[in-house]
């Protein structure tokens, strides 16, 4: 009985690792079939997202939609076009540099070197930072938010919308 339980635990762990490894990396251009610049309605069909209707914070001008199949992932759409993907805990996806939620600021700095723009965050004291890399300056990039403990707590990829710090503003 103990051997059977051990074997099942090992198989479950391998399956979980394999599923994570099989997942495409998050890049400045998107995640797998979820691409920056695609139509929001196409993303909604592919990922079974619910698009809110109406005015206010979830209007056509700008809104954030959750991706049901990826806990801790949201997409920003501006005027019907996907402009940003956001990751937060408990999401375990990794960027194309192997970084994810919980990575350290030191790991982010090593991965990007001198190409990284480091800024103080507007809502936390030092040593919390916004770390931004532009794959195509001002057009496609990746931003990592770190907390005062030096851990990544959010990742944003996409257009210049990665600079928006309070949702759509």
C-alpha cells in the first residue's frame, strides 16, 4: 500500500511538472495563442473569457478580463484589442527568461543585464522596484514588479500598456 501511494505521488508530480514544462513561455508578444494585438473577442472565444458590457471601469475603451483557465492571469483590452497580459499569484507560468512570480529581483537583473530599466515603485518603499525590459522600445516589453522583500509579485507583458499602474490608468 505504501509503495502504491509513493508511485501515485511520483506520477502526479511528474504530470504536474510536465504540464508546466509544456506550457509556452510568456513573452513581450503574448502567451501561446494569446497574442498582444489580437482582437479581444477572438481571445474570448479561445480562452472562454467573459467580456463585460457597459460603461465605467469595464468599458470598451479599456478593461481587464480574467482568463478562466489560468488563475492569476488577466488580459487588458483597449478598444477591443489585447494590449497587455498580467500575471500574479498563484500563477506559475514562466517568461522566456525562465522568470515567474516569486523570482528574485537579482534573478531578473541577471537575466536582462544592462537592458533593464529600474524604477522605484509608486506604492512601495525601496527596495521595491519596477523592472522593465523593452524588446521593441515603447512597443513591446516586459515589466516585473518586485516587493520590499525583493520578490516578483506581478509580471506585465505587451504594448506600452505595461506602464499603466492602476489597471487602465
